[in-house]
C-alpha cells in the first residue's frame, strides 16, 4: 500500500520537483548614484592632484570601470535634468540655474520613475535643483523618500532662512524638518539609516551632495590641513569639503559591507560640472590642479564639463580598475541602467543617450563614434553658438569658430580651425541640425501647479521668469537682506478653478517679520488687485477667484521712501480654499 501512495504524492506535486531543480532568479541589485557639486575632474588624488586627500575616492577609482571622456553640462541644473531623463537638458525645459528655467517638465520620465516602476524603493538625499515646487519636486518625480534642500545651494532664496550647513532645516517628504549635524554628514547619515531599514525590495538611491558648492563652509578639522599646506583660506575650505565627502563615502561603503549589501550594490560616482577652483583663484592667481584642462565651471572648454564617472558592482563583475576612453555623457546613464539591469522602461519621450553596457560588460568592446553637444545657456532663451562645444572623439569646436584636436592638444591651447576648414564646416552643420531639434523645446515654459499637489505653496524670487533686458531674479538670501530692487512673474498653472488666498511677503512667510512697506499690488493675468499697508504688516493678503489654466503672477511692494519705489515680493504664498460657487 505504501508504494501507490508515494507515487500518487509525486504525481500530485510535479511542479514542486521541477521548480526545485531550476536555478533561483538572481536578486535585483541595489543602485546608488553619488554626485558631488562643483568638484572637478582634477579634485581626486587618483587623477594626479598632488595636494588633495581623497583615499576613499581613490579606492573606488581602483575598483571601478572609469569613463575618462565623460561629459556633463557646465552648470548644476542642466546636468541634473539630463542625468534624470537621459535627454539633453534643454529638451526638458532646464537650461539655467535661476530665472524660471530650472524646473523640469513634469512630462519627462525620470530615473527614479523607471526604478519605481520596476519595484524599487527610491530615495534622494541632498540637492535636487530642478524644481522647488509641485509638480517638479523629487517626490513628484518618482522618489518615495526625499530629504533635500530647495534652490541651487544652501542660502538661496527658496532654502530655509539662514541655513548655515549646521543643524539645518531640510525638506523631508514635503515638510521642513530640522536635523542636527553638518550637511554632508546629514546626507550620508540619513542614507545609511535608510539602507539599514528592513525591506523586501531593492533600493535606488541618489546621494547628491551640495558640497563643495559655495557658500564654502566646513569643519576646521577638514580645512586646517590644507591651510598648513599653504592654500588660501577659501581653497583650503573647498578642498576640505571634498575630503569630508570622501570620508563619508568611505563610511557609507563600509556600512554596505557590514550589512551584506556591498556585493550586489551598483555604485555610480560622478560630479555635476567642472571645478569652481578656477573662480576661487581667478583674482588671486593662486595655482590649482585641473588635470591639464582649460576652463572651469560654466565654460565650454573641457574643464567646464569633463568630469569623473566610476562604476563599481561586484556581482556584476565591475571591480577591476580599467579606463574606457570612449566619448560619453550624463544622458547615457539612464539607458545604460535600463540595459545593464534589464529594467522595463515605461513610455516616455525619446532618449538622446545610448547604453554603455557593452563596454561595461566587455573590456574589449567599443562604442560607436558620435557627435555630442554642450552649451552654457544662462539666459531667458538659449543664444545660438554662444558658449557651445561640439564634441567628437577627436575634435572640439568651441563657439562655432575655435577648433581643437583634443587627442593632440588636451589643454586646448592651439586653435587649428584655419588648418581644417572642412572639419569646422562639418561640425557646424552637425550643430545646426542639433539646434533645429531643440527649437520646439526652447519654446516651452515649465509652470508650477497651484491648487494641486502642494497646497498651500510658497514660491520665491529664485523662480521669477526674467526676460532679456531685465536684471536677474532674486535668487539668494543676501539679496533679500539688502532689499535689492527687482521683479518678475511666476509662471503657474491653475489646476483647480476656485477661491484662492494669495499673500505677498518681503521675508520668508514663516519668519512673520514686518515688511516695512506701505502698499501692495497683485496681477494674475488680467486681474489686478491693490492694497494699502502699515509698515509693521508681515504680508499683504488677497482673496481672489481664479479660472483653471496657465497664467502668470506678478507682484509689487511699495517702499515708504520719498521715491515710493516698487519691488517684487520675494515670496508668494498661494492657498487654494474652495471651488467656485457654480462648481
């Protein structure tokens, strides 16, 4: 009787026996992208810098696939937009760092959204700088958990008032939250706490430090060794900020090891643009190391946009230091991760980047030759040719007229355009075609959505849409303290028709500080409202009815001085109250 029973049991469970014999599906890797702010290619000791101390970056360099001809945009916001989307930054609506041109188009598909669609926990720690308000915030663009500071740097207008790198207030999933510690330590502390949490899903994590961007502040224990080495105070702080990041990188990697996560974590390290050391030393003439490159942040020359890119992933075989010399760019990272990790990419706009997975998998592989473009577009509308670079594996065409053989002349010291007119003509034609492909994108204006996913919403002068011939937006707190006179509109989309309370402020609204103004004016489309004020009023509040749709909001505050001068309200608080009576 036992044999028939055994046979019956085996026949009843064929799937169990077959499944046990099959190999288990490999666990999806965790992915961490660490991007520093304003650290150049030359600010890593492994790249030949004789002064800076970066032992943990050096160790990562020794254990990674390194892309040695890797390019980003020459400034902060555009690089972040291109990294997030796999597309030229201009296509996304981002080509400036202030003036209403830093907000990512909400229709763009981001890296975080791709990973979230593939079952990953997604988190951001640090700097975002492609939209302070809905629908452009990190939590709107795919991040489940976000600890970040608004604006392009701490002390910018939209940042918490008087953040000074120590014990500061940050946006934690939409709410201001104070956290003790030096800012770089905070980003890594919180990232470590996040990976320590038990989870049944892999994580995608962005650690985007605000250091070593100005204002240059660091604990003296980091700057003192560089002062003793003879650097100026600012350069000592700048290098100290990088060494602080390096210490935190080492601490983060050690914790990955302790948690048993290091082997199956893909770690990508990069920076967002060229060094600011050139700016620091421009007037003093103090020498600095830039790996032989010409130019620095904001430059179309190589030093403005060629930066490090390291890939390390033990389970993926990326542990042996080797260099990949192919011409590559920031917008290649999204398609590379999709290909390398076999992710399913949701529908989205067409990509400009290509997958680098072939050269990551195979040391002998090469990438196809191509032409890439960089431009520095700090303007209301991007000016054609100005501060531009057309790049091939051999050539660099700067501003459409200077030509450099980057292989023979990596320092770009010898313009040889006159000797190669055919090459100049070919590269100019490539640029013209690329520029035509951007023309529709350059007509877009990204708008914050009021009455929608962030209610109430506080806007700052950082995002005024400033047109040519007008002075720049009020983008930092120093300008606000000085009371600089400037003005501009906010581009918004009224997502719900109805009643709104809109208040104008000279100071951040939560400060509840007297404005010292005697009058206020508000214009929303064709609607104009005015109000008299007492100088001890902390704001001017209007209740208005708005129709749904795109519009602009502009404000004026009247100074009590003899000229009765007007300036824009540096802050605007918008609160949707209720639908119109007819609704």
